[in-house]
C-alpha cells in the first residue's frame, strides 16, 4: 500500500545513522520536505515552508476566496522512533487530496506537516502548531538546544527568516482542523475497533520533585540514623502508583530519576524525579497533584529530610469541537466502522490548534499499543478505513452549506 511505503520512505530521512530521529529543523527535514514535494507533482499543486518550518500544501477550492480546512500532523520524531507517529497523519492527508482526483470543493484543503511536536530539541513541544496560533514568542525563540543554538538561530540556519514568524499565524478564513494519528495505546485494539473518534485530549501537569537527605557512608551509618533520599523517593513513588490505581481515569507516572551522588557505597543525599499527571477533567488532575505533593512533603518530613518541587508544564484538558466530532463520527460510520468515541491520553497538535479554530482527531488502532519505538506499526486495513472515512468527511462537509456556516461561527 502506497501510504505505508511513503511512511517507510520518510523513515529513511534521519539525523542518526541507525534508527529514526528528526528533531526541529534538522538537516534531515530538508530531505523529508523534498520527498513530499515530489509526491505533489501529479496533483499540480505546490507546497511552501513557513517561517517556523511547517510544510504547507494547499489544494485549491472552487473559488479563490473560499475558506480553508486544515488536515495534518507532525513530521518530527522522538529519538529511536517508529515510522508512523505524526508522519502517518501527513501522508494520509495527501492520500485524501489524491482521492479527490482533481475535483474542487467549496473550501480549500491545506495539509500541514508541522515542523515540531515532540519537544525534543528545545525542551518545549508543539513549536509548529504554536506558530499557527501566534504563540511562538520571543522567550521561546530565545531558548537554546544542547549545543547552545537558539531556536531563532536554528530557523535562520534552516534557510528561513525568523522575523517572518508572525506571518505563519493562521487567518480568519480557517474552517477547522482535522488530525489523523495512530492511537499510541492499546484501547482500540482491545475493543476490536480500527478507528476511534477523539472527544477530548487530557490535561497534563509535569513537575520536577526533589527529595533532600544527607549523603553518608553506606557501611558505617546505622540504618536508624540515616536520612536516605532514595528511600524517601521510593516510598513516594509507590504512593503515586497506588493513588493513580484507585482514582478513576487518572494517569500518574514517575519516569525519570536522578540520584546524587549516585555511588553504590554512598547514601543518597538528593533525588530528583519527574512527575507526569493526566486526566480528562482538570479539577481531578489538579486535586491529584495537590494530594501527591502533600504526600511527598509528609514522607520527607517524617524521614528527617527536605522536599521541594517545580512546575514544568500545566496544560488544560482540550475538548474537541462537537460539531466537527459528530461529522467525523458520521464519516466513520459511512466507512462501515463503529464510531467509537474516546479520550486521548497523549498530547497532540490538535490541542494547540483548538484554541483558535474547531478541531477534531481520528485515531487508528495501534497493534500492540506500541509507539515511540521502532516496533510501532499500523494495519493496512485500518489505513484503508481511515482514508475511506476521510473521503466521506470531505464529501459531507462539501455537501453541507449549513454545516460550513455553523462551523465558521462555532
């Protein structure tokens, strides 16, 4: 199937010799853009690269001043990535343009391949979609990567003009945004559904939590006289897991641990940990964070140590647009699939774009629930169903003048 073949072709453009890795505006992104531009030649349409490095492909409407419908996802990857996360959404969108066979719609279709979503190079995600909503600001542009290169300089090095960033922001003519993406989880597979319609993207809290103890000799310090930061952290990690297990729909993860001094024969004096908390309801998420921070402080105090924390990210829950979600659900039904509605536990560009225009997401089943890994895959039949549903959606929107009017005023 050509969609799969194209995803694998793009997987060959990487900044590392072994495996897949494309971070914000790396040299491999040039190759990625050139390959995609080659696919557009039979369609007699062109692409452009905006000042944030987003690939923008416009399929013209019946009339020159018609509104635009955005369809897309991201072209960057995590290190040691799979071939489909983000990329499949861009390739599928191009397949939808090809399926139109030159027929024009009452709206233009603009395919967006976002330059950055993962947050790898500069520690901040959604750089591409932030540019479209006008929030790629000076503090972000001044951020530096591990080599000391600022985001602004990275943009210039790629051959773009950072001063033109404001021009990347979308205008008032955008109808909405559709993102097609692999689920990156096991829910659809467990239920036997090839496709899922996202109703809401969960909110996220990311924190850095530090337990302070007292470093000392592992062989000479009695157990009852120790202030072991690792022991305090371990007790708290168990509390995090237990609280999430018994709180409906809560996800809480400690994914990174740094120990100082980090030597086998020295009691740890400090442990720094990450905390990631997610829930579809912002109030439930914030309540969980407050509880876990109180638990951390109680554990540290009881063990004679210290505790501090730092908020890294606070992302509110993002509901998708009900009108557009209903249309996607109808299109999925037309493709012969049950219109299963679900929550996205991962963040996506759609949550950024939704701040400005109506947004919706269509998930494809992820075999094994594996993502952000070379084992990431997708079924050919599911891709076919996604393309079929996408074609139905375009037909529905094109045939419904009333919908287009309502969605523009939603």
